[in-house]
């Protein structure tokens, strides 16, 4: 039996290394999704840190994507949901009382024949898929909630809900469509009053997801996102009058 030459062994090793690299290296599309999920985690962590400072030891619920729990939900939906929840958890640690994560409010739109009014330009389509009183019903089940954090934007009819008319609970939003509130004046008033405790938005002119990451997470946040609170809402409005 012939013993493979040194060159043959090298070729075998290179072939094996190529297989291992291909197996464990994500595709370009997957790599972009992973990076986008990482950005979402960073944004949620900064939001969580801000909320922990504003609401230490207060009672908080999270409204999450109702489609995550459905059989056959896309892996991308699960990945982005996990990234946001992980970021919030890292941001506020044990400094708040998390009452629960609710893949609700109950959604409409399971019936393909049901025609739903929807703004084609919205980045939060779940705003139009929520039953009309779902948020009020959720809060009725959890009296004493101090803060509601939404990962799915706000209901299209938010300003008509009971929760919007009351000072508590406050709301915190990750990448919402703030046009639901009626423009900068209404948003600034809600933030100044404390009804909107904090909002994270994408920063206009931020680099694409494929860009090389910054040196640290805070720098990455600063170049990609805006954290809007009562402390800086005036400055953000002046800098980005057409943010939404």
C-alpha cells in the first residue's frame, strides 16, 4: 500500500479546513442578520440602562412580538426578539421588577381574507395588527405596572386608549413609528410629561449594517441610534426636525 505523499496530506488538510470553515461560517445573508441582531441588542441594552436609572425597583412589563410563539415562525423573528430581550436584561440587570414578557397584544390578520388598513410606509406593521383594546386589557391584568416597554411599536390607535390618558404607566419604545402620535410636537410633549420615558430611534445617516463595527458598544450605539428622553428631546428635535 502506498503511503500518501506529504503534498497529498497537505491537500487533505486544506480540504478539511475548507469544509470546517464553510460549515461554521455563516452565509453573507446570515452574517448581516447576525450583525443587525447585535445592533438591536446594543440598542436595547442602552434603553434598559436608561430605564433602570429612571425606574429603579419599579414594576415593568414587556410587550413582544406575538408571532414569535407561532409554530414555524421565521428564525430571523426569533433571533431579533432574543436580541432585544437579552439587551434589556443586560441593561437593567436586577434593578427593576420584571413582571413578564408578553408575546401579545392579541393580533388580527390570521384570516387571509381579512383586509386591514395599514400604512405602507410604516416600519412597525404590528401597529395595525393589534386588537383595538389589547394594551388596555393587558394592563388591566397587571395592575400597578409602572412601565410598559414595547418591542413592536405602538398601536395605531394609541392616543385613543385609556392608558394614554393616564400618567401611569409610562411607555418606553424600541424603534417605534412615532408618526402614530401626530408629529414632533406631540412626541416632545409626551416625553417632557414623562408619559414617554425613553425612545430609541435609528440615527439618520447611520452606516449600513455591513459596516465594520466601532471600537466599543457605546460608540456603535452613538453612530447608529438616538436615545430620546426628557433630558435631550429639545436638542434631538432641533438636530433632526424630520426624524419621523
